[in-house]
C-alpha cells in the first residue's frame, strides 16, 4: 500500500482546471505526503507532459486523477439554460458531450504507471480496476455515500476517498441527479467505515492540523487536502481566485458553471444563474468554458468558478512542502 | 465550568417536540454525561414540571434549551404557501407569530437554576447573559458560523455549541434568511476555534465513538449527540420516527414543516412542499402543527417531520446510560 510508505498522512487533492501543477504535486510528495496530478480536462498528450515533468521533480510516489465519463444529457433538459446565457450576450461554447479522453488517458496510465490512479464522478468497471492493479497501479475511488463505497469495494478498489459536502470543486458522486444525498465529512466517514472494510482517506474542508487530527481519530488513514494548498506558490491558482480564497466569503454548491454540483465561493454568476442551472455535465461545462476562460484571464472573479472548500479562509500562503510537514506534525501533537 | 466536572465528554442534544424527556436527560446525566431538556414548544408550566421530574431522577447537573425569539414575518411572504396547503385539504392552524414564552421561561430558569441554559435560533442579549451567569447558570450559545461565534463571545457566553450541517432538526442559525451559509461540522469547528477562544462543544451527525474521538481531536471539548439517542427506551421518539431513524433513508434540509431550515429524513410531505416553503418561523410551524400532530398520532411517517441527523442509520437501540458510557469509553481507546 502506498499509504503505508508515506512519511505523513497528507494527500494532495487533485484540482483540475488550474491549481494542480506538477510542482505542487512534487513538493507534497517530496515533503513526505502524496502529491496528485489532476488529469481531468487535459488531453492525453498534456497529461503525459505533466507526468514527465513531475517525474523530473521527484522520485517519490504520486497519484493521478481521472474523471469517469457519464451519459449524454437530453438537450431539452439544458436548452433553456443555454438560451438564457445566450440572451445575456455571454461568450459561449457548444453544449457538447465528451468522455474527457477516457480511453487514451487510461492507456497513458497503464503505460506510465503512477503509484495511484484515483477516480471521480463514478466507479471504473471491475475490468478496468483489475487491469490497473495488475499493472501495479493502486486504484482509489472517490465516494460520497455508503452505497457508492459498497459498489467501489465490490469492484476491487484498494482505497476509498470519502468526500464530504465541505469539499471545494465538484462533488465526486457517481450520478449527476438533482436529488443525490450530500453528507458532511464526519457523518460520511462513519457511514463509509461502517459499510466497508477498506482504508478510507478523508477529504472536504480539512484546512488545519486539528482537522487532520480529527479525521485520523475518526477512522481515516489519511487526509486529502486541496483548498489549503491553493495559496502555495507552487499552485497554479490565478490571482482573482487567490484573493477570494484568502477572504471570508461564504461558499455554496452550484451547477451554474458546469451542470454538475460543485462548491465555489459565492459570486455574481452563481447568484444570477445558479437557481436555473440544469444537471447536464459536461454539456454546460463546455458551454461556459469560453466565458470562464475570458473572465479568468481578465481577473474578473465575479464571472468564473471560484472553486474552494468551506474552510478556505484558513488557507495559508506557505510553500507546499512546508505546509505538508506542518499539518502532519501539528496533527501528531 | 460544568464541562470540567463531567465524567464523560458527552452532552445530550435537546430534541424539542417529542424525543427529549426527563428520563432521557436523567439517564445521560446519571451515566456521567450532561443531560439536556428541550424547553422549546413547552409552556412555562410544562417546562417547570419537566425540570421537577428530572430533579426527582438525578442529583447531577443538567442543561435546558430555549428558543430565542425572532421577528414576525411579512404575511405576503407565506400566504401563497399556506393557501397551497389549504387547497390540499390539510388540517391547518393559524400562521401565528409567537415568542415561545420567552420571558416566562427565562424567569423559570432564573428561579430553578439548572447548571446550564443553552440557546438556539439566536444569541440572548448581554443583559440576559449576565443575569443568568450571576444566578449561577452557565450560558451556552449554539452557533453555525464564525460570525455568530464572535457575537456570542462578545455577549459573554461561557461555551459555544458549534452545530454542523449534519445535525438533525432545526438549524440553530441566528437568522432565518434563505441565504444563510451552511457549514459542515469539521469545517465549522476549525473556523469557530480560529475565531474565538471559548470552549466549543461539537454537534451534528455524531453517532459513533469514532466521531466523538474525531471532534475531540479536532479541538472540541465535548460532543453533543441527539439522533444517536433517539432509539433509546427513555426517548419519547414515536414509533414511525423510530422506524425511519433505523432505516438507511437519506435526510434533507427543508423548510416545509416549520418555515425554518431543518434536517429530516426524506418523506412525501417534504418532497411535495419543500420547494415552495417560505422562511417564516414560527408562522409555518403553527400552520402545520395540527396536521403533524395528527400524522404523528396516526403513525403516518410520510406526513410529519422526521427530524434526524445525517448519520441516523447508525443509531442503536440501547439504554441511554449504557450508550453514554460506551461512546465515551470507545472514543478514549
């Protein structure tokens, strides 16, 4: 088990779409935690380059994260929302379904063999799980309920990542239905450890050493941390997002940006469009990609997704390696 | 401090409207935890009888909980909802504002002097806080954000109860606005302990010893537990609610029953009316009281409020004293 060999029970959360970088992952692995690359939204070629860059930075183990593809949505379910955005004069893309390059990225992982592959938005099939394991790649599945934990255990996952409602960015739930239950981390940890015997990594709103100590005492084997690393110099967090993370502004779950439930710091776009947003991913993600990209470039924090967890105000602008060691050592005390 | 003298860091949550009984509170206090009476919804006379009954059962310390009155709501804000319920032919009460007998219950507390008075739905004024403290009654204030924690500390509270989103029953937030932020327990604990130096009791979804250990490691001085005691023989939980608590059915936050956000196990009434329910408390509480009372009596679990926390499926039907000791001792291990 990769976790058994770690110096510190600190796992970097993959943060697709910007904050994740090879240098951030390398710094966490080098400090004795487990770095992670987010391969979501990247082409297989770009993913391969990031893996190569990370291998140039550290000899230690790291993980990579993939999005499990879902089903295309009925156009009727999202057409009114797209029409509303269009009438507002926003710069839009096409409501295209895609599988985020699933086959080519799986092939890349089998070829490059990182220590861990983790999955979000679903559970890979038993065949995929066993192929990865045979290749020496540990399979971690992100779950948001006891039912998902049972399914991942049945399919042969090595480790579960229990993602609480507090987490920033997308909910990892296997389905994108409107009525998916949303559990807080501590409730979820109890339900998941009662349901299955696998090692569980806790994630969602863990920003400080006391929270690391808390989840370890509550039965987790490690803490997966994202937002608390977003202000690190190694992170790819854009300035407007850094500013929002350092503020005390509350977060909210929204489908406004991508058609999938995700937690972000409240801003004007969420306020204006959140109530009407359909469950249609990645169609809405692809529709809003141009306007989000432009807003990000312009530093307009009211118009793109400010993904962050509930405890973002406690994030510190420290080098990632230093933070990894501090979180683990203070948690031990 | 009352907490310092407890044998076990286990505090019973006040569960107004049924599950709270003097025998439940007495059993928890007698076992070395801190029992609590819910005085909400009771007349001062009934509250006095419960305090007397509890004093007949235990010599140990206990707490009582009060609802802090809010503001009357604009009738326009709730009239359409009431009309909808009326058209459905339901048995309704009047949309009456009341202060839940605030003055008379405060006077009762000053007279009977329980060890602790805790508050929900708001922070008592500095004058009320200091009057209670002068009478030897510790003041605990339930908070749901760092801002509320700061206000309670400013007004002189002795202890804060940090209520996470996972908690069953009403959210304790000081305001009943639609856009109040909702923090998971572990995120809230970090934010509250970073904001103020007071002792913090953690509550919300704590159903097992590992979660008790978790919140203690995360900086809480005790765990306040409600749902996990709902199946105890001493609890006043009605049969249809016992059945729902023992099931795996998911919970949801709703305003459908009372006009204030509360977590309950999903049922037909919530599904049917939740989306339209206004923020108007206690007006809607008073409107639905007759239909809820009738459904409770008839054992119709689809039509009354099945308040329960997110980890309710882990509740065990054990005597409350036994559960208190088991939670504390297993948490220590």
